[in-house]
């Protein structure tokens, strides 16, 4: 199944969270927090509800940081994804 976000929304595939801490403790599944980093899978056309055009700052393939509680969780082909508005993206991760 393919989903194309509308307006200024972005579809993100969250990165997996580590199951162990730096000190070697194994975390239970229930203690894992929702990830705050992921890869952009699809981007809307940038239009908002008022009909104004919003410049989309992210593109497919970007690794982004986003607000922890933003957006809606969805499953696509049994894979977790998040759909959120571009304004909820904090930044793009670069290798520089």
C-alpha cells in the first residue's frame, strides 16, 4: 500500500530504538519510548488549508528529528509510520 500525504504533511518511517542502554541493561518493550528520529518516506505538495503554498523543506530520504508527541501513528504493510505536519519537524540530520 502506498500513502501520499496531502497538504503540508510528511510520512516518516521511525528508526528503531536500541533495546539496550549504554551500560548494557536490556530494556523491556513497554519501557521503550516512541522514536524521535526517522526517514522521510513521502511528502505532501506543500499547500495548506487556506490555499497558500508552503515551501516544503524536507524531501524523500531525509533523516529528520521530530516532536515526540506529534502526528498520527499508522501501520503500512505491518510497518510503523508517522504522519505529521512539516512544522512538527525540528530539523534534518546531516553528516557534516
